[in-house]
């Protein structure tokens, strides 16, 4: 799954999402002069895009990546991202309180409490989840009726630590070619719902045209900084 994700993303199919993420970070008060943690970094694709733009602009961007997958983090390390990478859970982040300026999470579950703890007060959480029409060209080959992914925003709904600042919708159509189609299937949860015949038909396709649809939400951390005393 991790290698399929790497091959598919390296094909540039999600470039509109990359552009939205980079633009959002650029519009932050610190722009690319900050410390950023990617929760669920996988094989490092989005960290790579951030490192590329930081190098082009000569920005002092400090990158951290966390993922529960050892295989994913090993692949990320091979990208030579000049980043601190760790295999660990999003529910027990091995960082000090209020130590990062921005947290990025693309399609990954998070712990709101842990995320608020490591974020600086008034720091930003950038969450990306699927829209209602995401990959319906793919799921049409699996389901009689499209079943949209539930997304990863539910954990933040009404959570006292985070205030929603903005929601950005990204929606366009892409044409996926050849072997990239099966990589797309393999990197999604839909792979486990496709039977052998459906998988075979998808792998035999020359092209697949489908909408890609994302919501990017920007939250501000309202978790107060804890006072440290001599007894702590």
C-alpha cells in the first residue's frame, strides 16, 4: 500500500491538493519560516513538496514527520528530506508541549488532545479530508452506489481546543493512466472492498477518469499554554 501510494502521488495526480496546502502555509503569519509536523506522513510525499519550496525560497523550514508505519517512515527517510522522522502513534506524540507552529494531517486520524498539546497556542492545524465526490470514477467499478469516505474531521467537531478558521474546497477531474490505476486502488480503503474480478478489470484499464475532491480545513489552537512550576 505504501509503495503504491508513493508511485501514485509521485505521478502528480494530486497536484491541486499540493498547491492548496502550500498556498495555505505560505499565507500563515510565519509562512515557511516555522516548525511543521506532518502527522501520518507516510512515505513523505507532502514533506517533500514542503522541502522543495523551502529550498527554492531559502526559507528556514523545520520539518517533522510522524507515522505508525515503519515501512512508510523508512521510505520517507530515503527522500533525504532534512527532516526529523519518527515511527510512533498520533495518540502519543513524542514532542514537548507547545513545540510546533503548524500541524498538517492529510487523510490521517489525529488525537485532538495530543495535537493541541504539541501545537503552540494560536498555532495552526491543517486537516485534509475527502469530499463527497472523491474518486467516484474509481468506486463506480466497485459499488452499485458510491460510498463516500467519512473523512477525518469528526474528532474535531465541537472540540474546545480548536476553532475553525476556514474551509477550502478542492475539486477537479484527473485521468489516471495504466498501472497507476491499480496503485490508486491499492492505496485506498476501497481495495479491501473490491473482489478479484473487479480488481482484475481495473488493472486491465488503460485510463480511468475520476473526480478528485478534497476539503482543507484550517483550525487555530486555543489550548492554553500550561504554566510550569518548580514542582512539575
